[in-house]
């Protein structure tokens, strides 16, 4: 049963949590009245449709996997990363001041912007945009 639950809460493509898991997490936080300080951010790949249209969905998919890995490596284990939509990621940054969360997002933005994504012999660069709520 635990295997099925893990599969139900994980995006099979990126290995990140999925939207279903995020919804359960929000319900639990609300139901248990947890007073932890979470900073919530959305991160979106800029002009990602152009990558898919120009190079194909396979290349776009491989880029998404690499972006997911950069995000995962950039955050702490206590933080939660969710593949929210096609190329959108929800980040729940645990127990930090909003200024610190902003600095984390800025470092992540720069890291992705400076990365050369090598996919199927192509060398691609792109940027991300994020927004933060405390």
C-alpha cells in the first residue's frame, strides 16, 4: 500500500511531489492549524513553449527533468518541491524569513540562467521567473 501511495503523490516524470500531494499537505496544515512559517513560491520556465515548439516535446521533457534536479539540489530536505503544472513548480520553503526565501529564489534563478542544458546534442539556455508569498 505504501508503494501505491508514494506513486500517487509523486510526479513520475520528475520524481518531485505532484499537485495531489500538495493539496493533501495544504489540507493537513489547515486541519492541524500548524503555525509553521512557510514561504510559498511559484517558479515558471520562461518561454518554455518555444523550446517544445522548436526542438520537440522530448527535448522539453529532458530540460524539465534537469530543472527539477537543480531545484531539488538547491533546497533543503525540509523544503517541499512540487511539479504544479506543465513547466511550473511550487516551492514551500520551510521556516525562513521572507527575505531569506527571496535570496534562495534569486540564487536558484541565477543557477538556472547560468546552466547550459545539454539535450540530444543541443546546448540550451533559458530563464525562470518566480513569485513569493509568505
